[in-house]
C-alpha cells in the first residue's frame, strides 16, 4: 500500500472541486472552512453553493463536460488540489487522470483509486487529540461509525487524557527552556518510563503526572554537562 495518513494545512491552497452536487458541496465547504481558496466547476450548483458564492467565500464557474474540457484544464493548471465529484465515472476518471498527470493532489470521490488523496472521517477530543478514519472507499458508513466510536472511547479514557495533558505541558516547558531538540527527546522517554509518572497517569491525575515529569526534566538537565 502506498497510502499513509497525513494532516495538511490547506490554508491558501487553491482547491478546484469538479461537481456542484451534494458531494461537491461537502468537499467545497470542508476546504473553504479550512482557509483554502475554493473554485467549484459544474453546470449546476446546490443552493448552499450558490449562497456561499454570493457571500464571496467560494467561486463558481459553469463548465459543461466534456464540451468545456479546455476551460477545465486551465482551472486544473491553476489549482493545488483537485476534487472530483461528478456522477459519471468516465468523466471522473478523465478529470482525475488529467490532474494527476499535471502533478496535482487529487481526491476522487467517485473512486479513490484514481486519486492520491482520501478525505477521511475525522474528529477530535475535548482535550485536543485529533484522529481520522477511512476505509479507503470500501465502506464509508462503517468508517463514519468507527470515527464516532473512536471519539467516544478516547473521551472516556482518563488515563489517556492525563498522559496527553501532562506531556503537552511538559513539551511546552521544554521547548521554552531547552532550545536543542536533541536534548529534549531523551527526556520524554525518561519521563514515560518513570514508574511514579506512570502511576499518576494511570490514576488520571494529570497535575501530579506533570509535576513528576517536570521534576525528572529538571533533574536530567541539571546533570547535563
């Protein structure tokens, strides 16, 4: 498998969504909400897309495929990422192929195998842990339910929350006091392996875990020549 999960900052990306239906609307709104500059190319657009275009948050361009292929190719050239959301699988495959040949990131909502980007179901906990789930196009409903179950599981795990909170605070302190990352990394492992720290985390005591982590960090730094 060539697929690996990545989180990408798409702010200021130029995103082209080919297709103005419900799926195209969903993808357009997703990328627009993340700060991307979104253009939707289609013959018809949902009411939501039309309203968003009037507000100036996205741009709509009428394109009839395959008749207006040259117009679409120009739009692909101008884009960083291309989303294919048209119902015709042949046109979808052709659009995805054109975009990939030009070295673009491509999310094909019709068949993920024709693209190189998958948009997963994603979520986050109340304390800041983010996650994403995908079936790589095989069972979207199952992936969505799995994401809901992951969130429920993570939210109810007090041990994980204590680990997250204490390590996040430790990292913030170390980055402020130890500029060299090579000196910081061994401290994380030292803390994680400490029995007292582990016990505090197991109890869900984030404050005690952090204080123990800080104690270990200061001891390690005081011994550093």
